[in-house]
């Protein structure tokens, strides 16, 4: 998607509405700026709730799981 935006007198970036809507950018949404290959990339920073809603994919063996669980149990006893 391409769209033209503006830079304000104080350096503010003003992306057009269709870009904000597509990225889910609402007033006060925090974003991260990255520069890659001379391009500015703007991404919303997910909220804690958004991160917790995502399914975590972890690859672990059953043996490692049991070791980790035992270690956590030991720490909880302290």
C-alpha cells in the first residue's frame, strides 16, 4: 500500500487515514520507527494484552519440560 503523508513543522509525521486504519493506529498508540535500506518503517508497539493473547510457539522436549518444572518447584520452596 502506498499513500502520501505530511511532515509537520515540528517534525511530526502525519500518515493518511487509510494507513492509520490498516495499522490500527489510534490516538496515543505507541509506535516504533526503524530505518532499513534508507526506508522508514513504522510499526505499532503491541500492548501487553495483545502479546498475551498471541499463542506462543515453544519447542521443548518432554524431558526438558520436566527438568524445568522441577527447577521451578525448587525455587518456589525457597
